[in-house]
C-alpha cells in the first residue's frame, strides 16, 4: 500500500484536497488516516498569496489535522532561491504579491520593500488579490533596472466559481512584455525549487508527489525524479492521461485519495501484452485501439486498469478513445467521475 511504501506525501491542494472552499470527496479522512499510520504529509502549493498560517487554518477548517510547518508555498521556495542566489545579508527585495510573498521574504531575513526607488536588488513576484497597475509599474522599473527577478509560479490562470481568472503567470507576462526580460528563475511547479524545498523541509527519503495536474504536479515530480500519483478529483481526465506527453506521465493513478490504501501492482510487458494484477492490455489490431481484459470491480482494480491502459497507450500509437470510454464507464459504476 502506498502509505507504507513512501515516507512522505507531497500533496497538492486545489483539486486534491479542496475544490474552491469545499473538501474533495474522501480526501480529508484518507489523509488523516495515513497520517495516523505514520506517513508524513506536506501540503505543497503554487499559490503564493496566502501565508502558511492561512493555508493551515483553511485545512484545519476542512477537518485535517495539520500545522503551518506542513505547508510549503511557492513564495517560500522563491524566497529560498533568493537567499541562495544573493547569499547572506538583509537585502532589500521588492515584494509583488500578497501577504504570503512578504512573509516569505521576511522569513529569509531579507527586507521587503514596496518601491523600485528603494533600490531593491531583487524582485519576488507572486500572486496577490489586491495587485494593481502600480505594483506592476514598480516591478517593471526594478526589473528594467536589472534586479534579480524570481517568479513564485507560472500559472497564467486560476480557477474560480465564475471561470478562469488571471494567475501570477499573467502578471509575470505583463512585466515581461513591458521590460523585454523573462524571470531569472521560477520557483513553483513544474519547476524544481518548490519540490526540492519540500523534500528538504520534510527530510523525505521516499517521497510521493500527489497532484491533479499533469503539466504542474506530475511534470514537477518527473523533473526531480520523484514518484507521482495522479488523482482524478481535479482537472485531469482519463483522456488527458492516456495522451500525456513524455515528462508528464504519472507513475501511479487513483480515482481519489483512498487509493493510498490500495496495492498498485507493477506493470509487466510480455511482447505485445501488458499485465498488472488481474488486468491485461494490448492492441486490437482490427480496430487499432487499446483494449483491456480483466475485472474492474473495485477502485483498486480501476487504478490498475488505468495504469495498464496508459502503459499500452504510451508505448504505442494505438487509439485510446474506446479504452477511455470503458474506464469512464467503470468509474461511474464505482460512483466516481474522472472525466468531468
Ligand atoms: Mg491542483
């Protein structure tokens, strides 16, 4: 079972633990249960706007037993990058973003400033709900003058109940367009610093990254060589993962976080057949489609079937629409919905 195979879970938040203000189905009891049984948890988020205290409070309200020390934000990873690149000293750093960005700069012993006229040596740019043109003006002036420029995360949009809204990446693009520069480094997923900070913080020996997005969570894990688990409670669909490009392919998959208690047998290839547990897969040459054999009676069966289907799809050019339909139908029978 995954919670005994790995010592630390590096857990994404939106789409894994909560959706907006609501908890994801089964997430809170599953996480509390694995923690009780000895798996350490860190909540790893690209959202730089909130402080770890604010994030931890939200998680506690949802019913999780956690503390601010278990929250790792891209603002913290960005401030750590600044500290490593600048060395010691109370360097003035222009803070563009919400309270989480400012707190991260302070925690690294640097001096947050609000104006390019304060001669900042660096800019840490992250999300903030109250950002306005004047903030981007200050950032552009400092970046244009040659300050070291670190972005907390590259997400161009964030999900809201009304659809997509501009994320930090959109504001970074604005400064980039104005100045003709790109950030010197980006801390958050899919880039490495946030993952490396999370591993350093937790002392993980066998970490497991858990996320809902291929292009951030899974790509970040692959980039630093960590095993990844994709859960289908957020943005990714079965069709997405069957067509995932190299570098964005999860090692493990599950309908939801209850899969931490499942056994995930390895996939073995024998010629043109792929097998794991009770499931086997291959290509039906008559129709050029990936096909599966074996029962899908439980969420654990489903996770295994999904991994076999992906192994076939990723190794061949066969079509995947029929196997996607079967997995979606099987998930519906199991009362889960991975194809929203
Ligand atoms: Mg997410």
